[in-house]
C-alpha cells in the first residue's frame, strides 16, 4: 500500500497535500483499492463551500458509490476536470493525476486533526 509521508490523511480515507493555504484532496490508495474500478467521479462545484467532515463529492465504482468528505473547511478553488473523461485516474494514480479537488482553507490548523502516514497505516492495518 502506497502512503506518501508528506501527506495528511483522514479516517474516511482522503489524503491532503498542502501548498500554502490550498489543500489538494483525493482518496487514498487503500480506498481506491477497496472501491475497485472507478467509473465516475462527481466533483464539487468551483466556488462551493465545504465543511470539514462534510460530504462534498462522490466516487462511483463497479462495486458501489462512496461519499468523499472534505478533510478541511473552505472554498473549492479547483476540480480535476480530467476525471470526467478518465475517472480511472483515481485507481491508476490516486496521489497524482487522480486528485479530486482543491480547497482554499479557512483554517490551516484543521490539518493538525488529520493523521500522518504512520497513523493512517495503523488505522488501515488494524
């Protein structure tokens, strides 16, 4: 299981990469593997407000539909438009080209509530 050390992780299996006050968000390698083949991603609207722990997107696979939860609060500033044509990027490159959306964070201190790679690994291995 691939878990980049520089990312933060939520208990709902989202990852967060931070660049200044902007958080890029996707689902973890563990989550995409559990979902199976992703066939559709419903991204939030640019400009939409998201609240930490609130549902804001969906990933549909051949097995099920899963909610994506915002790990931090803020405004959506970008979405991964490539997922409309190639949702399987979530499977093939979950930490790269398979990112889902970006949020201008209201409070970067919310990142402290998220797990580091070691803590997330413990969660998914237990």
